[in-house]
C-alpha cells in the first residue's frame, strides 16, 4: 500500500536588525530552498510560508522545525530574530 503524500506547512517570522536585512533574508531563504527543496512563499513582512510534501507527516514536522532552528542559529549571531509556526 502506498502512503498518501501530504503537505506540511509552517510560518516563519524572520527579522534581521542590520541595514542589509532584506538581502540577508533573501539569501537565507534561497539557501533553505536549495538545500532542502522546500517551497517558500512570502506572506507579508516579516512572515514566510514554508511548505513540504511528505509521506511521514509527524516526522516531517519535527524535522522541519529542527532543521529551521539549526539553520537560523548559523546566521542569527545577535543580528536576527525568528519565530516558527506563527499564524
């Protein structure tokens, strides 16, 4: 039996406090898309929708959050703020 593919969505609120914040956000979101093949859409500043398709929704939800937190910590360094799963 083939498992049904489902969509997992979360909202990322991301703010950079430096003058080139817009470019940093763009570069960061491009990096996520390239590395994980996630669909990322602009909602409204500073909110972005991240969507993945999977056969294992519970595991994918955990993985999505863990990967996001890990990636954000690599760029945060006191110059960014983020929230995951904000509606």
